[in-house]
């Protein structure tokens, strides 16, 4: 039996400046590690599912890539449990 490759999963809740939701969505859907992205209604504007080799890569993507997009006001990252 082969060794299972475990992947780190993170969910990022994003607040975007009003009117820029679709623009930010289009930019972020092409980013490395983005497996899924959904526009939300409510307290947050987007939720992004990130998948990478480790949580450090997810954190780096959030800090260096997602937060640097014009229009992003705030992010909240939730780490998926490896069970």
C-alpha cells in the first residue's frame, strides 16, 4: 500500500470593497493553491478553499497573494483539520 499524501486545507473568508467583488473573484480564481472560490452574501464577500502541501504554504498565499489584491479589506483564515 502506498504512502498517503496529506494535503493542508484552508478556508479564507474575504471582505472586499463594495463594487469590486466580481473583479476580485476573477483575479483570485486563477491563483495557485485556489481549489474553489464562491461569492457569498452576508458577513463576508468571498470564501476561498486553498489546498497546499502544508499550512505554511497556505499562510504565505493568504499574506502575500490574497491580501495584496486591490479591493481586499480583510481576511479570516480557517485551517482545515487533518483527521
